[in-house]
C-alpha cells in the first residue's frame, strides 16, 4: 500500500487527525454506549468522520509482502483515515498487548506512521483509546 502523500505530513498534521478521530469516537460512544458489535462502531465512526470532512475508507485490504511475494487478503484495516491513520476498532472486555502489536504490524506493512486502537466496550471512551506510532 502506497500513501498518496509525499512525505511532507508533519507530526502536527497527524496529531490533528488523531484528535478528530478521537472526537468522532467520543461522539459515537456517547450516542451508542458500550456492548455492540465492532462492525456497528466501524460503520458509525466512518459516518461520523465523513461528517467531519475526513476522507475515510473501510475494510482496506493490506497485503503482506515477503521476499518478492505479495500475499493478498492477509489483513484488512478497519478504517483508513485520510490515507494516513490506521484505525483498529475493538469491542472487547480488555485490550491485550497483542492488539497494540496488531496495529503496529499494520503500520509496518502499510508504511504509515500513526494508528489508533479504539475499544468501544468501555464505560468511558477515554479509557478505550490507544495511540500507536511507528517510525519509518
């Protein structure tokens, strides 16, 4: 996956996008609360981010490249915001370290620098937000 951006994206740009994504997640969580399926939160967050004017794609295929091979269908990014931020949505009792590692793997495979792990199965959304960064 190649980003459409030429590398001039600043940390400030990414921080601004992350803030808007978190704001959207708070809005969705406030309206729906915890306990629904991940797919519901995915659709609703994509809708909320689009309302904020952010380009967002759902279920973006992420191939695995190894030694000249390209393996399609390996992974799917829940949401890709502005072709810059990977968003992984969960609705689980407890986020485990492997979930953060999953986002980091998506960042490495996509060549992107910022990911958000959002767990909607929490009483307060602020407890369900984890930022994952990768240096290229």
